[in-house]
């Protein structure tokens, strides 16, 4: 799927020492130390233990597995996502087939509404959004296309997220749907962000109001945490939770380390800190069955501090007389949730990636380890590709 991060090995360097040849008589207690039990770390731990027969120590500084995809029953017994709504969607058959070993699925297609004053309109912008907003009756894709062309501004070349949106829908729709939300989400104007951010939500000429168009869209039937527990249920995987890398790292614990935390943290921020965006979540349970008509409502209004509200029962299909929701407010400080895609950050990341390529006994993976704004399926695809590269090296070494 995405091999970019694993192809970053410098040409001319010897292959990484995986596993390193034994030095002296003592064999380390583990072959691999995996740092971080999110999708990146857990997939690699599972493959290394179950497929390559390695002894794996998996640690996470949080008290649970699953990383940001962690879900749990709250006090009312409602399944919620502690770190905000996670909807699985993918076009990769290989990734879906792999994850399907650890979970059954509940079909679910995500729909999002944007609150504009009293109105709730479908997002990404589609024909229904425009018809409702302007009280129009665009009845075909051709009519919608003509409408968009009448609004769109010519921008060449398209570099930033603002360029992407204004060149598709024009200034007014940009201001209504993107400007405020993006400023809140990133603490930056869309003109300061890479085009890839807004390109996640292309405008549609159809009335398809699904948030994602991927071929496979579903939720793990019994939740993400259960999926992780099934994935990690292996004799050769030992899990240490509430344990930071700093607490376990030692030259004698394992021959190889896989690090899925922030790459700049691993290197002691020696070139300066990579910027990440953080989030604060306010979770509430309400004494009513329904709070909002869809799982997620977005709030582009700059006067509203949060970006979105999530009602979890829509995602899980759970039936309960109460309902649990969360408010999501972006912030600068706190746990790193999002790498911030913009050229200067990518340049700084490259310096760390070059350093990483010199380190033969550590491999970086995941959203924080490779500073990539990846969805879950992309992280799984990257982890599977990383595993193939690691074992390929061993096979080649064995053949010599
Ligand atoms: P993480 O899940 O962040 O896991 C990294 C783990 O490493 C963490 O548990 C952390 O505690 C641990 N760690 C870090 N440093 C250390 C250390 N020094 N010592 C020990 N442990 C350490 N993707 C989708 O596909 N669909 C969605 O709907 C979706 N919604 C999202 C909503 C939000 C609010 C966010 C923030 C992300 C969303 N994502 C979504 C993206 C998804 O969360 C990620 O793609 C995926 O979870 C990343 O997995 P990971 O293993 O790379 O990182
Ligand atoms: N976005 C926006 N308005 C919205 C939804 C999204 O401006 O109503 C922009 C915003 O910059 C956001 C980006 O599009 O960060 C990507 O949105 P997505 O929903 O994919 O973000 P995620 O779920 O990863 O937070």
C-alpha cells in the first residue's frame, strides 16, 4: 500500500541488523522490543511473533493497548472511543483480509453533518449541501459542475489546502465550511497547510453523502480493543502497559527495537521538536436515547471552541436508553495526535528520517514514528510492508 516509509533505507548501507548477530554468550530475553501498542506496533508484534517466531516485548506508556483507536465501555456501559471517532475504511484488500483474522465486522457507512447556524448540511460538500444552502434545485451532476465552475477560482499551481478548496468551490464556500474548522483544528490558516489535508474531502457533484468512498467501510463488530486483544494473544508476545520506552530500554533487552512513538522524541529532539497537534476530549453521558442525527457533527464556527461532536451509538449500533457523546477541542500542548503537514515540518522530519536510516538496530513505524497523517488502514499497510522488509533482510542474509 504505502512503502514510502520503509523504502527510506539509505542506498549503500548494510542491511539493518535484524536480528543482530549474537555477541558473547548471553542471549537477550527478547528478539524485538516494540514501543507503542497502537496499530503500527501491534501489527508488527503480531507478525514477528506469529509469522517469524520472534520473542516480542511490547510496551506502551498508556495503560491500554490500541493506541488512539482504543475503545471501552464507559460508566453507563456504552462503548466509546476515548480518543475520538475511529471509522475503519480501506481500499486495500490485503489490509482488510489481514485485520479480518482478528475481528468480524459491522457494516457502517459514515455520514457527517456541518452545523451552519441552525442548519445541518452534509459534508463533504455535495449537491444536497448546495441545494439546501442556497435553496436551489440542481438536479444533475452537469448542473452541479456548472455551479461549481461559476464559483471556483483559478489557482495555479495548487500548493496549499486553501488553494485546493477555493479552486474547487470558491471563496464563499471555503469560508463557510473550511476556514474556521481548519483554523481551530490546526491552529493555522489553510493557506499554511499542505494541499493533502483539504484534499481528504473532495467536493462531489453527486448526492452521495457518505464521508468516505472506500470499497470497504465497517466497524470491528466487538470494538477495536477486542481486535487488538485478539491480535496480541500470542505466547511469544509479552505486553507491558503503563511502561515508557525510557523505563525498559537497555542494550541487553532485545536485539532490535521497533519504535512507533514520535521520532523526534526518540532522538532527544536534537534538531528541534517536530510540531504535532493535540486534542482535548470532553466525554458525557446524557439521559436520552439520541443526541444528534448522525455520528459526527462538525462546527466550522470560530466562536465554538470544539471542532466536532460524536455520538458513539451511531458507530457501534449499540442499543441503550442513554447516549454517550464527546466534544473534541484541538490544542497545541498535550499528547501528539496529528503530525502537521507543511513543507518546513517535512524538511525537519527528513533530518530525523536520515538519522533513523543510520540506526541499524531500530526501525520506525506508524503515524508518529514516520510523521505521516495516515489513517488506520494506511498504518496497517505500512506495518505489513515494514515487516516484509525486515524479514526479507533476514532471508537474504541467510541465503549468503
Ligand atoms: P498510535 O495509535 O498513536 O499509537 C502509538 C502508541 O505509542 C501510543 O499508544 C503511545 O502511547 C505509544 N508511545 C509513544 N511513545 C511511547 C514511548 N516513549 N514509550 C511507550 N509508548 C509510547 N483513522 C482512520 O482510519 N479512521 C478514522 O476515523 C480516524 N479517526 C481519527 C480520529 C482522531 C481524533 C485521531 C487522532 C486519529 C484518527 N485516525 C483515524 C487515525 C488513527 O488514529 C491512526 O492512523 C492510528 O491509530 C495510528 O496508529 P499508530 O500505531 O501509528 O499510532
Ligand atoms: N475540514 C474542514 N471542515 C470540515 C471537515 C474537515 O475544514 O467540516 C478540513 C480540516 O482542515 C480537516 C481536514 O479537512 O483537518 C481533514 O478532515 P478529516 O475529517 O479527514 O480530519 P480527521 O478526521 O483526520 O481529523
